[in-house]
C-alpha cells in the first residue's frame, strides 16, 4: 500500500519537470498523510494542469466524504470492477508526483520506518485516479484522488506485499489521455517497479507521527528510542 509519502520539491521545480504553467504554490512536504490536499497532474482539453486533490477518493455516489479514509489506495488488479474506482479508471486518471514513500517494519516494540526512493533520488510518479463529489448538504464540490497499488517487487516485499504503481515518463501521455478508455490497454502500465530501481533507507521514527513535518522525517535512523 501507500499510506504516507514525501514531495520535498520546490514548486518551480515541480512545474519545470512536468512542463507546466501555473500561478499556484506548493510548499515542500516531507510527511504527506491521507486526508490532506496533495498536488496531482491531470489532463483537460489536451493541456496538463496541476491541481490540489483531497487524498482519499470520494465516489460521486457517496453520501459522506468519510469514505475517503478507506480509499486512499486502489488495487490496480481489481479497480476496473470496483464501483468506487471503475469510472475514474476509464475517464479520470492523474499523475501524483513524489520524492519517495514510507513503509514500516516492526522491530520489537518499535515500528521502524523506511524511506523508499529511486536510486538516482529523482522524483517518482504514482499512477492515480481522481473523482469529484458534490456534498448533498451544502452542494460544495470536493475533488479527490487515490493512489493505485500493485504487487510489491522483491525489494519492497521485505516490508510490505503491496507498493504504489510507479509510472515511467514514457507512459504519462497514455495514462493521462481521457480519450483512452480501454482498460486492457492501460493494464500493462500497472506493474511493480523493476528490481534495482529503488533504495530503502531506515529513517527516524519522527515520521511515525503524521503531525510531524520537516527534513527530520528523512534523517537516518539512530538508536533513538520509541516514536515521538
């Protein structure tokens, strides 16, 4: 799964990497958690746009936005048959940039966090789905998203049996194309990362608390005692 990640890029770098033009802003984040607004890239009228989406997909038919806490991830193997995700998989796909993601391994009484990033330390991009939902109470609109997961590769499997789908740059156009609604053509993109593509680094248990933020979340692990 993917329940916490980092995007510690300056906003201007994020725009440059994806060739975007935007007047908004985004502060680098080291400990992004479900329920927060996260940057994502989607396509509209052949133009890519950077948007902030609620992490935790809220289906259009949902009666309450709380469902989003159960839909932060979507299983890529079954998303096409699930009511919460099948419409978005066909028509509303997005890219979710990240510097890396976190997984935990139980070490005695302590859950030891690991930061997982590309070997070259360059940003990675998760395959995402987005949806819009109208609050039946006040008719406000919430745009939300989920991160697709797949079977873990050998490296990540040491920590968890699932991992986020990491797209290659050459796959971005196909994934974002709203005219491409053939799920069978999209499925080959939804595979585990290649072996040797990622590195796993034990980091400070400071990141265990989702309220904590800053570079300390990525500091190397030490004999530091229980999580803060």
